[in-house]
C-alpha cells in the first residue's frame, strides 16, 4: 500500500525529496543573507564620532610631535573651546 506522501507512482518519493532539499537550501541561504545584512548594516563606530580621539586630543598629539608651535596650539585650543561654547 502506498503512503499519501509519496504521491502517484514510484517517482513521487523523489519529487518530495527534491522539494524538501530545495526548502532546506532556501532556508539556510535566507538565514545567511539575513545575518549578513544585519552585520553589514551595523556601523563600526558609534554615531556621533565617539569612537576616535577628540579634537583636543588630536591637537595635543600634534603639539607633542612638534607639528605646531605653542602659539598655534594655544590659538587652536582657544578656537575649539569657543566653538564648543557656541554649540553646547
């Protein structure tokens, strides 16, 4: 006696097996695409630029390396403080 899931004839079992394999392949590919989409979408650094050094820290490093003079450092630091006072 044939079971109902085999379908008509001897080839019904093969058809069902192929459809089940296609289902599982589609499900796995769909999960991989979904996970990849979430990973690519996620930014590396938090919004607002909080992942790197601040402008004052960069300025201090430039002064310490001798890239700018003391007068330039003080002027740029003053400008940064002035700008922070305007926005905050």
